[in-house]
C-alpha cells in the first residue's frame, strides 16, 4: 500500500513527536519549518524539510506554499500553523487531507475569551474572566479584582512571541496597568483572569481523539514541574488516571465541535478541590510523545483516520510513565532542589522511572545533538561578545 505523505507543520517538541510517530510507521514525512530553532529538521524521520514563510506574519504566502506541496495530509502542530491552515482550509482541502478544523472552530480555542464563553455554556468550571478593552475600563475593573490575578493573552502565541512567557501574574493594580499596557501597546488582546491557587502539580492534561462528537481514545496525565515555575510550559509530566477531568473534558471538546485530536488543560483549585479549565488546544501538544510511549499513538490515529476514514479503536494505555523536557527540566529540578522544595531523590524520580524525553532518543539522536551544539555555540558567542565589549 502506498502511503500519502504527511506534511507536518512545525518542528518544535510537538512536531518532533508527530514526525517520529509517523516516520516509525513507514509514512513519508515532509517537515515544514520557518525557523532554524525547530529541531525536528534533524530527525532521521523527516524525509524532506521545506522552509516556509513565518505563518504568523505571512499567512497567505504560507498557505500558498502548502498548496504547492504534493497531495498529502496536512498536520499543523503550532497555533500559528493552525490559524493559517484554518483560514485557508477550503482551498487547501481541495488538494490535501487536513488535520485542522474549520476557521470558526479553530477561532474558539485559539481565542481564550471565546474558550471561556463556550466553557460557561457547556457547564465546565473555569476561572472568572474580564476583558477590559480600554484603559478606562481597566481603571473601573482594577478596584474590584482579587489580587494576585493574571493578565493572559487572548491568543497565546502572539503574547509568547512578544514577551517569551505565557502570561503575567500581577500582585496589585499598578502591576495590572503595566502588564495590560505593554500588551495593548503592541496590539495584543488580553484578558484579566482569576488566579486558581494551588501548586504546579495540580495541572492535568486530558487528551482525546473525537469521531462524530464522541471520544474513541482518551488519555490523562499529571504535571510535575513547569518551566518557568507555576505559569510556564511543562518540563516533567506523568501518565496517570484522572477521572475527574474526563467528563468536563468531553463536554468542552463536544461544545467546541472539535473532531480528531484535542488537548484540554485543567488545574486543581485548592480552595474546593475541583478542576478548573485552563485552555483547549486543537492540535498535537508539546508532550505528545508521552501518549505514544504509553500505547496511544494519537498522531498515527489522526493520519489513518483521515486517509482510510476508519475510526481508531479504543486502546489501553500505561500509567506511571514520565515525559521529560530534556532542554528545560534539569534546570527546573536544580532550582527546586536548591530551594529545598524537593529532595534530590524525589526530584530525579521521573528519570529513574519509565520515561521518554522530548528531544533525546537513542533511535533518533539528531535533534538532541544538533540542539545541544546550537546551545553551546550561542553560549560561546555570548561569552565572546561580552569579552569584546569589555575590552
């Protein structure tokens, strides 16, 4: 049987997991990248690497390049890629099978305000949210808020590109004004959201593959560490049964109308012990290699479902397996050990248990080796530049 190529859009951790999954299954992979930092370009499973315009800045040109690729399966792995493909989905779908929802659905999970609205209608508990559009509205809102609270982007990737973080925690009205204004001045929409109290270990992922509005494969995991701490990206996760989030996870994904893969993030609120919705992603997630390692190969499910039209079979998965971001977790672990937040034995437990790394893989060493070499080069360059400046 001839497999149509998979065009994987984005080569960071999420994209690398997809490339490896499909490559191991013998599916020809084209990797579409826009930055030299996308380490999946060095995977032995990336048969062809195509450099494309930046989708966030040149959406039409990006879609035009995709339209020129050989007919295959388009799999966006970043929010930027999702937005570009969803916007041009009608024309792209005349040539490709597209693992991306229509733009009206994509908009609902890309825009966190719309996500909040859908959650309220679906009866899924979420943090209280306000959306001041002007400085006057912000001034009216500021005295009514409970601090600390969060200034979050409506579209995560725009905020992260500008500030290098997912959100800002603000301790008072002055910090609120400053964080809101910084984003507003760049034209980045934000919302002000209640902070759900609790440790970073209260974070949970619910992953699902939906067919006809029904879940056919489900997987849950718990977060162990984030980098940066509390409001950053996961650096260590463990597969674990978390039945409390399955019901609300199903409800929010159904309410959004997502078909295929979705990832829903929750956090346990220490005030009442209930899980509150954090965000929904309608694309492969950063720790996607974990579910694959545990027995649920979501990227392969997505590909086969689109190509054959046959729904995936429900599968069993293994609990107690860890996913470790080898680029970020060692530093996060050392920081918590030095701060006496965790013993060394407890901190290294994910490394001693069954685990999979985000980048390092003995069967596919290229991404780890090249990313490590690039880091060393950048550090040497900074040190060299520093010496030149001081002389």
